[in-house]
């Protein structure tokens, strides 16, 4: 997958990605790990000072231990479609745009030494990535927005701040799409919330 270059992003997408990177950097600076996932609504407001972003948490803390994160997200999307979406959007303050959905979580990735995609896919088909000998713990902030952008900012445990990686792609069929179970589940939540507007 190749990400969009900074000059390919519109000012709002570039500002959102930059804000997500700074937000994750604040979490990395505390060096506290083993945090629970946090689902949130991404809000944006354009001001004379530039783009302001904020994440308003969606309180579903008691369910993260029940199933893997993508499964919890999909179940939440189904609940939104049935009845809960208007309640989630009721707290959006005047002057802020409901822009998307975000997820802060910790997880695992394979070290840069594992570059053989076939080897990685073979392993993950039958094993959990956290059991791989070349795994690295990471903090991740993922988001999808109503303009169809997918964002991912991640930082490996023990890495220098300058090694934080960030990616923005256009979702929904773009060849550069940032795919996977989490972005797909976030898209489902976003779609349910947009339907309730």
C-alpha cells in the first residue's frame, strides 16, 4: 500500500492527519502502556487560527474485554443502526462538524525485519500476531472521516518520537486504501452515524 503524499492531501485532511499525529505523540510521551481501547467521534472546526480537531469519547469501556476489538466495533455499529446513533450525536457542540470516527488502541505489528508479505500473511492466517517472535507493541490512532479518508498514526514501543509513522489514504475502493478489520469496522460505525443525521 502506498500512502498519499502530503501535497496530495487537501488542507483539511492534512490538518487532521497532523492533529492525529500530535495526539498520539502526547500519549507516547507518557510512556504508559496497557491502556484500554477508546472509541471516539472526531469533531472539526475551521477557525481563523486554522483547523481545530477534538475527539469526544464514546463510552463503551465495559465491552472491550468481551471480544477482539474489530468484533466489538462491528457489534457497536449494529447497535447504532438499531437505536443508539442519535444518542451518540446528541452531544456534538454547536459550531463543531461531526467529521468522523476514531479509535485509539494498542496492538502488535511485525518488525521492519519481516518484509516478506507472504510470510506475514501465512503466519497471521493460523496464529495471533502477538505470538510472532518478531512482534513489536504499538500504540495506534485510527480514524475515518466523512470525506472518505482513512488515517493511521502508529508508534512502536521504545522507538524515538521521530519514528512515529502516519498514513492517510482515500478509502472505499482506492487502490491505496488503508484496509483491514479496524478501518472497515470504523467505516460501518461512521455509516450508521451518518444515516442518523
